[in-house]
């Protein structure tokens, strides 16, 4: 990595972007962050202006329309942001010679595989969100085939945005019984831990597609039960099926991601999701005890 290289984080005000900008800066890397007020990734001219302003050697795209249910009724916007946006960034990166890191999702899979998905498994998204994200991946690969890194992750939580942990804690203030789906499997992933993984992939210029999550596989129900237990809340958590939830968008039931390729490339694995959750709960309350 050359001295003075600029690392441009697109979506810098989001949950992952906020932690990533901070980590890059703390690591001594020259870093710039842009979000909706500075750039529109659906507009190539807007991206071109930002690229000319910062002249980055590395672009990290964390921007996306992530409202899974909302995407079902906002199909055009979903494909413009999640599909066309990454392709636009890839075009701009190709024109400038920049290395592009693009964040994607487990929703590109249908969740019917019994084992965790590996990077080369065939994508088969179920809903608009997954289809738009799959289109974004293909755009990056087509436009910038040799100078990109696509990182699929899932079940993201962190201190700088809405997430499942906060939703459970908020519901726990209003209800004595929480019902949570127990037939969807995945790995809760902590934004600071994912940021550290991205830093490694950037430093090593790892190219291709990687699955990156915290270690261990669980269900939303078990995740919620641990949140409640570790928070010392006296409420009951009960399992339910996805069918009972009646959400607009279909969810992949078994979309756990195999991290072996990342572990081989990086030489380390993200810590267990339980440890990451405990760290999050301590940080959000300002509890500095180990």
C-alpha cells in the first residue's frame, strides 16, 4: 500500500461506514467519507465529481437501500441504488484505476442449501432486495473484473444505526413476551469486527468474492434470547415461524455463510458472535468492565 493513498468510504454515515471510517483513520490511512449529501451513486456524473475531488486509490461502497420489506414496494429505487449504483462506482474505479470494495449480502441466496454457502454457489435471490444486490455484484464483476473485492455479510449490528439488538431491547420495554422467528439461520455480524476484516482485505488487496461474518451460526430467536439474558431482562422469548410473521419480503431460511476463504486469505477469523454481542451491550451502556 503506497503512502498517501486516499481511501474513500461511500455511505460513510451508515452503521458500517461510521465504524470503518474511524478504523481507517485510526490505522493511519488517509480517509475520506461521503454519503447522500455529497454523492448520488445512481448518477455517474455525481460519482465522477467525487472521484475527481478526492482521487482515491481505494473505494469502499457501504451504501445500499437495505429496507428488505420496503424494497418490495420500491422496486425501481432498489435496483437503481443496489444494482446500478455499484456498477457506476465500478465504472468510475475502472476509469481512475482505483480498487473497489463492495458490500453485499446473504440475500443473494435462496436459503435452501443445508450447509453454509460458499462464494462460488449459484445465487438465487427470493425478493427484490436480494435481486437488486445480486445485480449490483454482477455489475461490479462485469465492469471491473480484475480490481474488485465483493464482501457478502449478514445480520449486521453496530452502535451507529438501527439494528436487531436495539429492536429487541425496545420491544422488551413494552412487552413481557417476545415472539421471534426460529427457522432462519445465520451469523450475527458486528460492524467493528467487519470493519477490521475489510481493513485486512484492503491492505492485502484481496480480489474476488469473500464471505465475512462473525463466527458461529444461530437463529433470530436464539440471538434475541441471548440479548435478553445478557441485558438482565425479566421477559420471555418464544419461538415462531417465518410464515407466522407475515412480512412482505421472503427471507432465506438457511443463508449461513462459509468464511473459509476469508480465513485463508486473512490468516484469522472473526470472533464468535456471542462475544461480539457482549461487547456491543457493554459499549452501548458505557460499561467498561471486561
